[in-house]
């Protein structure tokens, strides 16, 4: 008998994911209010009430991005869709684009330029280091016909943060538009689109915004939209063509484009309300606060960061795997025995680093101590020598929290 047409031999149970402490590069934990919002009833995506919620989403995202750009909205798709949308709309065949690469996601930008028919000029930087503004300046002087500069503000593969304000200024001085990846930075560290003068900025819902994966907040300047409207060729992607999406997310009558992921948008709406209630500066401060404690604990375990402190993201902590310790064995033990998820290295850093995320709702004191306690135990079992004492990492984190409290109180 054809196995495809038979009833399963045993009943397939409803899926209930185990409880995890999400401390990797994303997704992050969901706030209970976001989880409740995701479970609300479905309504039509052209329902007037849904349209009203869409307008509120645009307002909330303008606050998160710190911009007055009218075209600010969430794309239906993950951060990769945000990236691709920016490139397929702004890059025409033959356009020269300067791409800054200091990690995996700068490399994906190059791929997007080439698939859009553009010519990529690559500014290379060592992985774990921020982009050197002088290298960008030199590249633009050598290529005065460049039209766009693209860079990753917060490189998820290493935890390095580049100086977006300076890079955007240099691009502007050379007559270039900018495409900025803020996937890991939005909500966790300052993103100031208007102050920077960024033209096309994209992010993702599942990191510091602590929403479900599958949405990509984007914002476009007037100059970026002018370039899209002046295209001589059609955008190669129908789904990502901003001239069509504009009719759905515009300020007036909505025109059907695609079926919007309604419940995910409910969740993002609530996640952004939580961000507004906390306040951006408080959210940035919270991420720094817990980072300092995590840093103290990781260093007490003898772990070394790969990013210089001045360029280090508080929400993405990349540390070297100690000599003689197997990357996968440790990560598997953390997940199976302690329900703690951390991230592996990517590209040339695979097997060489761990990425410990403190993003959004995951950036909480109890998670810092859970991660440090689990790491200390697993590393000891793996033969890594740590500072003597069963709770050296936790003690270091406690001291860091106490010191920050004294500084704040003083």
C-alpha cells in the first residue's frame, strides 16, 4: 500500500515546544503581553480596524527608528526580506555599490548587490572589528561613480557595532544613498535614522523587539523613494516592489497586495507598545546594564571577547571557545541539561566562538545568572579550568550589578 495515503500508525500529538532560555542570536523570549496579542482572533487585512492598527504600527516604528519618514512599516518576512527589499528597489543594473563587510551579513549584502545587477566595491574589515571610516572614504574617492553605500550597523555574527553616523555622513558627502542593516541593533542600542541621515534601514522583529520571527521593519527616506520612482527598469521582485507595497501601506485607500500576517502584526504592535512604555533610552540602558554583569561573569570563567570593548554590542556577546573545549558538546549540554540556548559561530568563526545574546525581553537578571551558572557547570565538566569556587561567575555578576547600582545611586 502507498505509505503516503495511510493513516499514521500512532497518533501525532499536538506540538508543545519545551521551555527554553533564549540567549542566542535570536529569536528572543516573548513578553507575556506579546504572546497574548498573538493569540487574538483573526480579522481581514482590509478591515478598517486592522487598517487603523497598521497606522499605529507605523507611528510606533517611527519612534523605534527615531525617524519622521512617512514610509516606515513592517514587511511580511524575516530580516533577510528587509535586506533584499532595500537592495532590489534601490540597486539597478550597472549601479556601483560600496559594501562594507566585517562579518557574515556584510557578505550577504554583496550577494544582494550582485543579484540585483549591481557592481559591488568591497571595503573589507577584520571580523570582530567595526568598519574603519577611513577605508570607506578611500573607496569612495577611488570610485566617484558609486551610487550607494551599504553597511551593517550591528554585525550579528560577531557582536561588533560600527559608527553609523560617521559612515552615513561620509556616504552623503560623496553623493551616495545608504542602506543600513539594523537587524540586531533596533531596540537594543541607539538607532537614530534621521540623525544619521540613513536612507534605507531594515531590521527584524525577533531580536531586541522580542516579537515572533517573520516581520522586517523598514524605513525609507524621501531620497530613497525618489530613486525607486526614477528607476529605468522594473524591480526584479514582484513581492518586494515598493511601488506596489506603497499602495498597501500608504496613508490613504489601501490596495490589495498580499495577505498580511495579521496575528504576527498584532504581536509586533504590542511589542512596540512595550518599547514605548519603557522608553528607548531606558531600553538601551537595560541592555547595557545586563551586558556588564554578563561580561563580568564570562570573564570570571576565563572567556575572552572577540570584539574590542569600545565597539562591543551589549546585546550580542561573542566569546572564544577555550582551547581543548568542543563547541558543539558544550552547546548541546547547555540546551539539553539546562534549557539554555546560545549561538554558534558562523563562517570562519564556526567552532571558534559562542554568541551569547541578551536581546529584548531576554535581557533580564535571571537569565544572566541562569546562563552563567549553566556555563560554569558545563565548562567544568568539559575540562575547562575556571576560577576556583562553584559560583565564581555568579559572584562576579553580582559584584557588577552592585557596582552599577552604586553608580546610579550616586
